[in-house]
């Protein structure tokens, strides 16, 4: 079964372990698709360009960067460099990697958001001028063709909006869409060991989620950035992925460890009757 590996773009995430681990999986004949983020690279470039990023909170409590036109230009540049650097690292590790954005071949497409709902000073508002989109389709055939020819696709945002314009989209949700389209297991690598029942206590790691009751406990426990991870896991499972694992990118053999017993494993059965 194909494995989709999401490598986070946070400063605390070192991709080196995942690169070596994916190289070992590919060498053993395992088909792998890599999806990457790039939040730190985007923030660093915005700082160098003297652009102050704007962060907004949705009514659901999810915090994200607002992508205006200037931010979108910086985002596209930064993500291109992240992709190129990651492809180079994989090729150095012996992986025949091919870099793609969500725009290439119409890999990730969907509707552009003309505005977003946000919460400011405790009030719900509509904020316009956002350059982001809602993923509606994935060109799974393109990925399957590359995999069948022995290549390892390495991809990330931007996506292609329905008006033909590249726009931002969340990398976790892009990974979820890719995993669902391929019917693949999804490993989401981040800077913690998984989802904790008590977000402040790593000893409370939730190891397995197989029932609706356990899923409810998972969603209740997910706070801050982890809410996006759980949201992405839900979308992946709903669209065809059999299992999602949230695990530590900095662990030894992070991908094979997650495919074993490491991290938080969320199974499709957890969404039954939810």
C-alpha cells in the first residue's frame, strides 16, 4: 500500500530523519509520496521582505496565516525553495524524487475562497482579499504514473484554484487529500510524539483511536496547531485513507516507527456513526 508522508515545515522539525527513512522504504519497494509544508521558510522570507504576516482565527478556533497578495508572492517563492531543497536531499539519499507543486499537472485543485470567516475581538467577521483555496480534487493518476515508473513525488502547496490562479492551501489538508485519493496510509510528521490527552503532558499520548468514542476524546484533546492535524486526519479517512498516524518527525526512523507502533494511530473505524 502506498504511504503518504507529510513533513512539517515548523522550525523544530528536522527533515533529515524522514529523508533517510523514506529512502529505506523506497529501496525496499514501498511506494511513497511526500507532501511538505514550509511555514518557517515563509515566515523567514516575509521577515526579509519586511512584510508583517497577519494571523487570523476561524470561528472553529483554528489559527492560520492570512494570505494577501504580497504574502502569496512570498509564499510561492518560499515553497518553491523548500521543494527544491527537499528533492535535492532525497536524491542525495538515493531516491529518484520528482518535485511538484499542487499547480503542476493540476495536481491539487479546487475553489478559491473570495473571503474567510474570522474572529476578531470576540466578534465574527468576513475578511476579504485572501489568496487561498478549498481542495476539491487530486490528480491521483499523475501520482500513480510517477510511482509506477519508479519515481517518488515530492509535493506541497500552492494549489490551483478554479479561476486558474495559484493559491495557498494548508499542507496537512493537502496531504490528507492526496492520501484519500490514493487510498494510502498517511503519516503526519510534526514536532511532538502525537496527540496528547493532556496537551501539556507527553505521558498522556493517545496511541490508538478505533471507535467513535475514542475519536470524540481525540478531538476534545486536540488544541492549537494539533487541531489542524486532527482535522486533516478526519478528511483523509473520510476520503479513502484507511489509517492516519500523527508522529514525531525527530524520532529515530520516524516514518517506519509511525507505521509500526509509534505516534497516534487513527483508524477509519473511528469515524463510523460519527
